[in-house]
C-alpha cells in the first residue's frame, strides 16, 4: 500500500487529519485530465459538465444517496457557509454550537448571527476518556430552548477525535424542528457515511482531501430534499434560475443540482480525479481500508501510552474513537503552542499537528494507509525523548 503514495524517506508524515496524501494513480489521472483539457480548452469546458455529473453520481453511490442531493465545493468551510448562511431562519433565532467546533465554522456561525441579530448558545462538551454518548445527548437536549432553530456540530471533533452520535442527535432535532448542520470534515473515509441512515440530518458537509485521500480542494455538501427549495445559493451564475446548454448535461434536470452547481470557470480536473479515487476505494475495499486505519490508530495510541508520558484523550467507548489521536502535553511543551509542531518537523522531520482545545494546546497524531508500524515506532521514540 505504501508504494502507491509519494513518500519522502527522510521524514515521517503523521498529520493526515489536516491533509492526507493522494494515491499516485489518482495524481496521474488528474494530470491526464489537465492534458486532455489543454488540447482544446473550449471543448474541455463544454464536456466537463457531463463528466462532473458522472462523478457526482459515483459519489452518490458511495454515500447511498441521490446525486441531486449533493453539490461540490473546494472545502468543507465553503459548504458549511452555504448551509449556515443560506438557510432561512426566523427572527430572534438561536444557533446552538459546542465548544469543540472548528474555529472557522464557529466564525461562520458568528457571521450569520451578527448579520441577522441571532443569538449563539455554546454547549460545553467535556474532554475526558470516560465520555459517553448519552452524556453528549443529554447536554444537547438540556441546552435546547424554544428559540433554538439550528444546531451546528461536528461528526468527529477535529481537536479530540471523538465521534459524535449524529444519528441519535438527528432524532432529537428532527422531532423539534431544529435544523441540524453537520461538519463532517473528518468522516468520509474514516467512518461509514450512509445518508439513507442519516435521513433525519438536514445538512452534511464532507471533505475528500482528508481520510478519503482525495485531490486537494475537493469537498461536498449533502442537503436533505426537504430543504432543496428553501436553501439559497451564496453565488449566482448561469444556472441559478435555469439550466441551459452546455450546463444542461449536468444535474439530470434537477433544479437544486442546477442552482447549486459550481459557477464560472473552474479547475475541473481535481474533481474529475474523484472518479479514480472512488475506483481506488472500490478496488481495495472500503471496509478493509477503514479497518487498516483503525489498526494504525490503535497501535499508535497504545505505543504512545507505553513509551511516553503523554496520555491520549481517546474515549473508552470504541464506537466514539475517530482517526485522530490527541494527547495532553506537559506544561513546558504546552507553552510552545502552535510552534511545537514546527519544531518537531524542523529538528526531527516529524510532521504532526498542534491543536488547541478549550484554550490549551495538545499534540495530535493521525496516521493513514501510507504509514507503517516501523515509522510510527520511530516517531513515538522521538516523542518519548522530548
């Protein structure tokens, strides 16, 4: 598996939670798409819309939904902006968030709230090994008020790596008419995402360039069909009101697919590379690849606990363990903050992440399929001697 990726033999890359590596066959296919496009850019532009729709249908098959429930964007932040800002909410609404959300998404919520004079309520989710699903559910249920109209929450917390019980949360929000917006940046590839199962969710945003190992700058949004008419696109263009030629080869006649289409000239090639990415996942087996990720994260956490003084935030409940392993730092290392990750790379050629949780810096490790136990052991040895 390792030989299917570009690897620098002088460094250890353990930060797939920020961006993963992309399989070499996918990189080559993107370059081939670029070459074909440049032979005749006009033809390349005109024919790209049918190809993009074919890709969207392939994505839909992987996530068990209809292709016209999806739209493509460059990253999850763009998708979450679309959901949070583009969803109609009544005056004096309250938006519920947790204190473990990605800061860019919290800023998006703040932007919407300040724009429309909404209030924001923050739920304090504890960071501890004995955290349980029911504790999260109870905290959210107790925070909901008559004014709560939207809940914005991660599927996997980017700091602690905890998997959030989204299906159970969606049952609560659906029963009370609250719009549930899920930041699924770390979900695709790491855990099973099935929109037929998540039918009570209103909106879901996912990245391809993390655990799916997709081309950089590829992400998607899934919108429950009940919101297709009301969701307002944040950008207008040729297909906002009518899908005319040559754009009519995209969307299968769906008005939602048309109005949510990427507008203007795009670099289609990274999105077309998704076709080869999904072929990679189908060829190697979705479940098998996910089991390999779990095996690597389990090995890493156990070895860190055995050989270092750092202790992980991994919950005891295995169903709540995501692909990100976060460790509390001693005070002398915590004080280095964000620069600890840069020092580790500069001095040891070890790429990990510094992540801030509730104002405190932690160390985050996220191995992937191109890593092996030998280099993880080398990394742990380095960290043990910090």
